[in-house]
């Protein structure tokens, strides 16, 4: 019976009321007519509709019944022409999730309404060709019920929240009643929301077994003039509830063998889309719109039951339709509607029925602005590409989910050494030299938190080298898909500069510390140790030899060796260093490896070595020989650093020498170069304290040159000075190196003999006296002159424990020696 025309079922007895009525008047009229809806009429056309479900919603919301009905009515009325068949009408109801259609003639004049109950009553024979059981209808259908004591307020809340028209009332799992939308309509102006539902529920409950066929359920509903049945199992326990709408939907979908289930929420999602969306039935000779989403209605008005060519121009639709029949799909087909440009995507589902050839789903996208923007963007993109390809920064765009590279600029191609095609077949994980998990975590931070990642990375180029870069990574969208945009700057030169600055800074810091420590040095030896520390520990040479030079004599006076490597001496102490290649030259002598020319004097094993002089005041004061086990150790940077150290060291060493010379002058007699009286006095004070602590002894010799005044008077003061110098030489040659010799004043001299008793002191004094007598001098006239000396001996602590006591004893003995004939020792 699905081939019946819609107009044949319209009876013309409709529940109608003026749209200017109140809610109370509308629901009273609905109750009076005994229908589940009321049409609000504006002149001869329906302006809105109120249903039993609207009443539930309004009561639950607490809306006053004195409000205007049209303000709360649904304006979404789906029209169907009277010449359409019942299958088509049922399609509109299922597609649009409604139970009623407004029937109009071909000119759009209102004829009446068609309900789902009326369609199902006529279509039973057709739609139940497949035996559908009640239990199949209950699949995935939530079962909501209440107890008899549940308040009416809670019942209404549940009906509104779950969007259902009835609630079974159960006791111990058995149905004892049911509260429906129709029950509420009958009592809407007399209910108390705090009352229990048992006061308002209908009973007894009409039930059906879950194993019964759907066609039986439909007949029971028709016989009992109800729209719902409570489903029970074999023991009578309630397991669900079904309505005629549930049967229609399931039977309809089963009958036409739809390949996919049309769920209501899918329509809701489509209604949220910003693109107009249509469902079209292919009725062989025409293609008619049966559903439109909200955007389509907004743009084109309600065109349900209209031909699709009222939207898409005939010539464009002819091509689209033929393509759909051939390929079952059309994608991004462009056409114009007036001054608007659209892009269409559609799919075709063959139905294989006598009435319907197939079903078409299509979506339009307004691309007018896109085309205009595209032309602008193409021009701008061309400019951007020129900019991106002219920058020296690498620009890389890759997919956030796979890491696959989608775009690279010329700088990235040039610096990474790959071709553009090679890079586009790679992922970012192959480029970045880092843990893939670390990269993935950063991608998630960018995509999910919209973070901008900045940092330093290493990229791997096509040659296996690591390229240091500073990167900025951010999220960009292309065709609504998130991508990662990276701007990477090659910092190789900057790192080299930073390393050079860091190296120079370290050198300056080391040089600064070197200068500070040189200022603290109190002797040449300490200064040379500091120089060795700089060259061995800081510069890194393996062996260092320092040959100290007496610039007046041009002789090696001392040798110092440092470092971990064995060094063979190439100069001897006392040797003139004229054969050394840097003695007469300020330029270093550098041997980079064993193949290079080497100095004949150099004898050590080496990888490379360098010799250079330390020059002060135009004279060489030291020679440095530095050795490394590595070849090419002394590069330009190392050479510059060492030269800075040595050039800084030279003037400080000269100052230390001057200081030491001045110190020596302050404690030595200028004529004989022996210690002066002040030094002898200070030394004796310290020596006495030391001897007291160690309980040791020492001897003091006080000498006087006999007849010195006569020598001065006879041969002159110059000859007298010569006699004093000869005596000084005799003293140096006779005593030990540990003994202290000084000029006490005039022709008097002092010798201090540590750890020496009286007998040993007398032996030393006699050796001095005898050695002096053997020295024969000649005056300027050739006259031979010999010298003698008188010596007094004092011993600590026997002769005294103070400087004055010791000198008094020694002086007394000296005086006794002179008075008894001179040239003698008084012990």
C-alpha cells in the first residue's frame, strides 16, 4: 500500500487554532480534539505546531500557560505535495525525525496533515515483508522507568531529558501503569507536580512479549488506540518500551536494506555544519529534496519536496547526475548560482525499488570568497615564495602526525645537501639529530598546547655532518590539518665565533691571572715556576726547559726542567749559547713534525717542538724549549698565546732582577761584594736564637789586616782597596759555602762558622792567615808587598750569648793578637 497517494489519506479534520491564542487555549483545543498536536494557523496556512512533548517541556520549565502559543511553537514544518506516495512520505518522516507532515497541493495550498500512525496503518502489508521481532527493535534502546511513588515533577524531568513520550511505572519489575504525554495533556491544568505518578498514570498497562512480531505490536496499538506498548519477557518482567515511531524506523530501514543506519545524532551533526547539506531521492524522472540541514534552509529556504534543480542549475545538474550514476561519487565539482560560486561533493546509493532508483547525499561549499582569496593568495604566495627562497634561514613544514616533510625552501635544500624530492620523501626524525621520543613530545606540546618551541638542535646533512641550528617551531593549519612550521638558522659561523670569543676570553682570564700572580712573585725562581705552570698546565706542552742566561757574560747560568715528558739537555751550564737558533733572534724556532728541519742541538724525542728567547732591554735573559708529543701542536692560536705569555713575562722578570740586585746592594759591601755590617748583625741575632733552640754552637772570627794604614799611606788608597779585595777572595776560597763572610768596617772582616767549635774555628783561622801570607801583590812601581792578618776567635755560647758579648770577646782577642806581634790567631 506504499503506492497510495498522500492526498488520499488527508481527512480534512485537523486540530486548528489561531496563532494568536495562548498556550492554555492551544492545549485545551488539543485535549478537545484528542490529537497529539495542534496547528497554529495564520490565515489559511500553518504558522507553527505544538505537540504533547512541547507540553512536557513547558510544564517542566515552569512556563505560564497565559503566554502566547506561537512564541513556544515549532516553526519547522515539513511540507509534502499531495501527489507523492506513502513511501516518499515515510522517507521524509524518518529522514527528518518527525511524526507529522503538512500536506499541500501543487500550488502550495494547505490540505491537512499526515501522521506516522496513518502511514503505518496503510503500509503494514509492504513494510513487514521481513518478519521483524519486537526484541530487535529494542536493540541499543535505553529503558527508562519509574516507581509508583516517583513525583510527577521527576517524571517530567526524565521525559524531557531523555526526549521520550512515556514512562512505564514498575513494581518489583512488573508494569503497573504508564504515564504518557497524552495523559499529561488531559490533566495539564489540574496536575500537582509534587504528587506521586500513581495518581495520574494510565492502567492497566497494554504489553507485548519481546518475541512477538512487530506487525502484531502495530495491530495492538491500532486496536487500543495507543502509540506505545510495554515489552515484557516470558515471566512478565518489563524489559523495554516501543512506539509506532520505533517500528516505522526499524521496519523502514529493514525493508529497504539500507547499508548504513541513519541515526538522529548524525542529522544533528550535519545541522551544525557551516556548509549546506541535502538528501535527495532519485525518483527516476526527477530528483527530489527530502532533507536539508539548517545552513541549507538558511541560504535557500525550505525546499523539501522540491526538485534539486531549484538549487543547482539544470545544465550543471545534468552533468553531476550523469557522473553520479556512472561513478557513484562526485568531488569538488564547481558551478555558479547567480554571482555565487559553489563546490559540490556528492555520493549516490542505488535502492533497486520500483518507486525509487537511489538516494543522493550532497554538500555545497560557497567558494566565492575562496576563489577571490585564492587569486590574491596566489599572488601573495608567489611573493612569499620569493621571500622564503631568498632568506638564508631554512624553512621546513612537516605533518604533525607522521613527521613527513611537505615543504622546504632553497636554503634548506642547499644547506642539508639533499634534493627537494629527497627531502619530501623524508621525515623530520631523519633530519634532527635527537631522540625521536624527545621530538614527538615537542610536537605534542606544539599541537595540543599551541606552544612555540625554541632551542638549539643539530641537523644531519646528506654527508653525515652535524649542522648546528637555532630553531623556532610553531603550529600552522593547512586545509584544517595541523602542520609544524620550523624556521632554522645555521649557527655554524656563530658557534665558531662564540668558541673563538670563549677561547680569547679564557686566554685573557689566564693572562690576567698570570699578571696578578707575577706581581706577587718575590723571586726569579718563583716567577719561572709560574711561567712553567702557564706553559705546561694551561698551554699544554709536555716538556719545558728553561736556560737562564747571564746577559753580561753570555753564559748559561742555570737550567730548569718541567713537565711529564723526559727532556734531553741541549745546552750546558757555563756554555755560551751562541749556537742556539733563538739566542740571537726574537723569532721562535718552530718544528711542526718529524719531517721538518730540526735544530742540530735538539736531542729529545718529539712530535713537535718550539724554542724562543726571553728578551729584556734588548738582551736575551733566558731560552725556552717547549716539546709536545703531538704533531702540529703549535698552531697559530697556540703560538699567539705562548708569545703573549712570554712577552708579558719578560719585563716582570727584569723588574724582579732589579729588585734582587737592589736587595743585594743593600746588604753587601760595594768594594768586596761581601755582606755588610748591618746584614751581619741581623744574621747573628737570628743565628743566636736558632742556636738556643737547637742547643748548637757556632764560632765567630774577627780579622784585621795588619799595618793597613801604612799600606794606604805608602802605596795609596787604590792599592789599599786592592789588598781588601784580595783578602775577600782568600776568605771566599778558604771557608765553606755555608759560612757567612762580611766586612765589619775598614780593614776589619767577620767570618761566622755554623756548627763549629773552638778547635775547628782556630784551624779555619790559621788557614786564612796562611793563605793570605802567600798572596804577593806589586805596587805600581813594581815593589812586592805581602799581607798578614790578626784574628780573634769567639764561640757561642761559651764566650757569650749576645751579639755584643761575642764581638767584645772576639775584639779583645784581636787586640791581644795585635799587641803581641800581629799575624797570629788568639783562640
